[in-house]
């Protein structure tokens, strides 16, 4: 019986020792992985996951200016001082005592700070931010390491590119002469002809109609007159599409389509733009192709090509047919499902059109 108890006690002890040693900070390296003070006065940090941080502020005294510091568990290898600029005098990374890391930001004496409003906010399990000063100070960013860790995974990487490009500034579209231009936008297919059917049943007719309507809106805001050959899911033959255009004095004709590959191969993705003839058609195609590629990172550039499609062959004005991606392709389809991507494509097409009108019109 005695022996049993001893054994049990020993087991507990070893567990305790193990737990203890794993949380002993002396042996672990600094939990601070990267930091950056951005031009808008925000300090961002990346730490090890689930780190406890402690932040402090001290008013200026005779020796130094206002100081803000954060203590991190884990020992810093190389204490160092980094010269500041703008409102920041210097940044010091040190070990206040064994097993700790301290990041000190010392401000210049005249800096106006409101530490009572400061809040250290956890963005996720290893990222933090705190706003230290107003962007009224001219300041060049200072930092070490990458606060936002680059994600190697291609899918994730593309998502982050998306996010950046998602903040469209519609106003940034180029200006053109008001009420000077008429553009015909032709959403492909419709009615009993859904066009390509892609992964998950996504239909070309729906995708291109939505994109076309957004293009119309964007161009209208820029003072360009726009006619759509169809505004809902109706059956419209190719011939009337052409006559709608030819009966006006439209400057250009843009037909919008999405692709499907033979055998519905999921590995085939990409964007392409066709014109039938003439340098104007080619220029328009090039401008649009360039812009749609920019909002479709990773999707192959299948190029600007000559094509004999009925709608671009028989229209009198410079005409192009844009293929905004493969509904049967894994990469393109996943994007084309999303309204955000459709908006991006519409923005890109509108931009290409406006650039063309500026140059040629
Ligand atoms: Zn089509």
C-alpha cells in the first residue's frame, strides 16, 4: 500500500515539474516576434500565440520624455536601441530582468499624447495593436520583422490580395468628357440559353448580367451613356444584339461572357478578350484585358486575340468580347460566385473602357 502511494506521488510530481519547466520563462525565447509603428501612429505587434502582455506609461521627467513600454515573456537575445523620427525619440528593446523582453517607446518632449485613451487591442491570438499618436505628426514607419506574417499557402495569399483590392475607390476611375460617349454593353446569352454552366451549377447568363449592370452603373456615374442589350434573363438572339448597336451611334460595343472548357476541366482557368478587326478594337481589348487581369491574381492571361464571334464581327463600331473567367475552372468559378469579385471585374472593365475613351474618343 505504501509503495503504491509513493508511486502515485511521484507521478504527480513529475507532471508538476514538467508543467513548471514549460512555463519557466528563463529558458524560452522572447514572445515578441515582430513590431511596427506605422505612419498613422499605430503600433502593431506580432507575438507567440496566447501571450500575456503588460503595457505601461510614464510621464516625462528631467531625464527622458514620455515613455510607453510593453513587457513580454521570454528573454530577448540582443538588446538594442533604434533611432526614432517624428514624435518618437527612440525605441529600446531590452531585458529588464532575466526571462523578460521590454519594448520601450520614448517620445520627444513636446509630443502631445493622450495615454488615457490608449487601448492595447488583440487582433487575433498573436497580433496586437495600439494607437499611440495622431497622424498629424510626420512620421516614417519603424519596425522589425513582419507583423503580418506572409502566408505561404497560395489560396490564403490570394485572399489577402483580394482584401487589399477590395477597397475600391470608385472615384479613382478615370474621368472622361461628360455626355460625349455611348457604350453598348452586351451581357451574353439569356433566357433558354444559360451559356456556360460551371461548378456547382453556376450559370454564365446570371454572372455576366450582374457584371454588365454594374459596369453600366459605374460608367453612368462617369457621365457615359450606356445601353444594355438585355436587362434581365431573356432570350435574345445574336442578330438583334448587333442591330441594337448598329442602330445607334455607339462609340463601342462590349460583349461580356464567361468561359467553359471542354470536358469541364477544373484546372483550366484564365481570362481573354477578343476583337475582330482594327486598331481601335484591339486597343479596347488590350485595355480591358489588362484591367481584368489585375483583379484576378493567379488566373492565367490567355491574351488579347482576334475572334470571329458574330456580335463583334457584325457590329459597326469597335467591338470586343470579354471572357471574364472559366466557370468550369476551380479558381475562377470560386471567385465568380462572389459578388465582390463580380464588382471587381465590373470595375476593371469600366476602367478599361474609360481609358480607351480617353485615348481615342
Ligand atoms: Zn458565352
